[in-house]
């Protein structure tokens, strides 16, 4: 068993981290953003990561996605240890297996929403599936934004385009850093229901960082993160249980 109470490594594990550590800065300014984290994210489950601002959640999901290299420790995606891969091979795994929603969206400002969404297909030589594109556009309600550039869209519209870009390749693993932080209740509920459904029906794994207890209650498991470490987990969470878990975290802060 590891930090989130799931049996270690097996065929159903989408993502495994062992001893994952990342520090920033030197001397007095040194921060251990992720501190010897052991983690197993099962396939077919929606996992939420919650914890105080600055506790290391973004750093963790960047390491899990191979967007950043740890100082030490391993990340396994299925049978591949991505921390052992060279940049080129890593980019291949990332492009085909992992979809990422960035906290700040990271859309390309010179491209339309449509081209932003389709970019992962072009970069990875994956054929376009118009039916899937249309169903994502419908689900996310961004039909009218497709010809606009990011600076012509609201924050919530940009966020939904960023979600479409992460899902367009039908990735096995979706890592999403506060994917509903800019959305209204209705849009959030629809997207969360979709993510949960694709975990159940397609065996996708979704790891979602969120500050919202209602969003977290869509997850099968909530990992409570504090000071760079997994500080507890809640299975089949309700918003009330999530709030109580956050209150009980080290230091009692959110
Ligand atoms: N590039 C960087 N250089 C130096 N320090 C960094 C860098 N990125 C993050 N940090 C520090 O690492 C710690 C964890 O940051 P991180 O962004 O992972 O937190 P977070 O839990 O995602 O916070 P939030 O909820 O505010 O998004 C913080 O103390 C932050 O200041
Ligand atoms: Mg963050």
C-alpha cells in the first residue's frame, strides 16, 4: 500500500511515482516543492489533488506528466519509466499518452482556438477525428469561439479550449491543473461529469488539481497534499468530507 491506499504497481496502475522529489532555489531560498512522494494512480479513476496554495500540486502534476524533471525519484506511465527516457522519447510518450491542462491554460496566442485544439494531433502525427472534435466542442460549449484567438476569449472560454486540447488525442492519462477554476457551476458540472464518465467507460485516468470541494467530490479519491507530501486521502468523497480533510491538514490552513 502507498500514500493513497492503493496496492502498489499492477496492471491497472496508470501512473506510479516513487520517491519523487523536486527542490527549487538555493541556500535560504531553497524550497522542497515535492518531497519524496510515493503515489499510485489507478487506471479508470478520477483522482483529485487538493491542498494549500504553494503546497506543490502544480510541481507534482508537471513531474507526473514529464513536463519537468525531478531531482530524484521515478515516474512510471504503465510499463515505461518516463524519468529514464531521453527528451525525444519522453515527448513521444507525453504527446500520445498524456493530455495536460495547464493552470494558466498555455494556449498559443497567435493561433485560433481550433488550431490550438488540433495542435497535439499535428505534433504527434495523429489523424483528425471530426466526430470526436465535434463532440468535444459541443460538450465544452465552444462552437462560437473556434475562429477566435485566445486574447479574444474570456478566461472560462480559454480554459474550455485548453481542456479540448488536452482531450483531443483521447489520452490514456489526463492531468489537469485546476481545470474548472475559471468556470461557472454549470460548465464545471458538465466537464467534471464528462471526465468521470470517460474514466468509467474508457478506462481513462484523470488527475485533477482543484481548490473546489464540490469539484473534488466528483473524484473516486482525493489526495490531500501539504508541504510537498501526500498527507492523507479520502475515498468516495463528499464536499463536506473534503472540507473536513482540508481543515485537518498540517497547520490547519487551506
Ligand atoms: N520555478 C520555480 N522556481 C522557484 N520556486 C518555485 C518554482 N515553481 C514553484 N516554486 C515554489 O514551489 C512551491 C510549490 O509551488 P506549486 O506551484 O507547485 O504550488 P501549488 O500547490 O500548485 O500552489 P497553487 O495552489 O497556488 O497553484 C512554492 O513554494 C513555489 O513558490
Ligand atoms: Mg498550482
